[in-house]
C-alpha cells in the first residue's frame, strides 16, 4: 500500500515542480525582449560603454529597463531617477529651417 501511494504521489509532485518555473522563464524572456530594444549602448549614469566592466547591470525601474556599466551606478540613479530616465527617451526631431 505504501508503494502504491508513493507511485501515485511522485508523478504529481514532478508535475507540480515542472510547472512552477513557467512564470520565471516568461518574465526573463520578456526582460530579454525589452533589452533588445534598449536605446543606449552606454551607461545612463557615467556614459561608459555597456559591458566595459563585465556584463551590464540591469534593473527594471517601474516598468522601464535601465542598464548600467556596473552595480554602483544604480545607487546614483536612485538619487535622481528622472534625470537619468530622460536619457532613455528619444528627443523628437527638430524641424529644418
């Protein structure tokens, strides 16, 4: 009887475990897609090339992906986020005179 319970319980546990990571993977894929559209190749804080200090440090600030050259730049960003977020917004083209 114990073997029967084990044989019926084990597949259910495996099924639950395999289904649990779907949201995490989907979220990572959404972040990757957003990263592909990232408008800058430089850090919003220092202006240094992304990747110049290893992999870029990436955060999601209120739904906006922000990339830094290194983790300490996030601290400076948090002091004045609006200042740095403005760098991510493309400026409209100026009319020719």
